[in-house]
C-alpha cells in the first residue's frame, strides 16, 4: 500500500494499492493523458475521469478492479491535479521497480 499527497499543503492523502497500479497499467490510463506542454492541471484530471467513464460504459461486464480504482482514487473527493501528478510519479516508480525485479529474476534463471 502506498500513499500519495493529494494537495499541496499535505493535509490530504490517498491510499494506492498495487491492484490500483496494475489496473492503471492494464488499461493504459496514463498513456497520452498529458498534453505536449507537460502541465498536469484539472483538465488532465477531467480527461482521465472521462476516459475511465467511457471504458466502464463500454464494457459488457463491469471490471471490479477498474471500478475500485475509480471510486478509491480517481473520483476520490481529495483527488486534485496535484494528487494526479503524484499518482503519475508513483506509477512510474512502481513500474521501474517491477521492471528491475523482473530483470533480476531473469538473470538468476
């Protein structure tokens, strides 16, 4: 379990699980999310919310993990653009650690 700071003052946090991060990876939710200017603002967060809503609406069966991600993280009342920036940073670090562990395991075998 990880915690990200959701606002600049540090008074609000959101808990992120490995399952949440795996779901982000499964649906490539962060790919092509940020515009070329590289700024993460409320518009980027709104775009992520709309992407998630679209995925959920177009599925025959609701993916419980995606629904949990939306309820726990993306649509969390505390989630703001600052929190999204921290979520993206956490996801990048998490993915790099998984890649390093995978590479290490491959070299042992």
